[in-house]
C-alpha cells in the first residue's frame, strides 16, 4: 500500500527580494574573487593585482562590506560585528 500524500521536499532558491529580507545587515555572504574579477566589479580597484585571490563580504542586499586578501581580516570583522559563520554547501 502506498501513500500518495507523501511529498519529497525540494530546495527552492530564494528570490533576490526574499534573500534581502532575511536580515539585511545581519546576514552576509562571502565570495572569492581574483584581482581581475575584482576590477571588473569595482573600477576603483583598478590597481589590484590580477593574480591575487581576494575575499569579499557582501550584505544580503549585495552591498560590499569588506574586501581583503587576508582571511583573518574577515574573521576579525565578523567578530567585531558580533556575527557568526554558517557554512552553506
């Protein structure tokens, strides 16, 4: 006997508006960028070496909060703001 009322949950991506509404300044995400990508996103970083890997923190609304080549700087920034890290796979 099978139960036709059982459904399997599916992962539904959040819309941009839904993600922004989650917490704005309380939720940040990180992204690794090469110097080349950094220059393309931020023209004011025109002197960034293209080979260097950068870490960037953005607010849920996409606002850049921190760009660094020092992983420890991210942890210090998060600690100063009282933020914790949650890893999404």
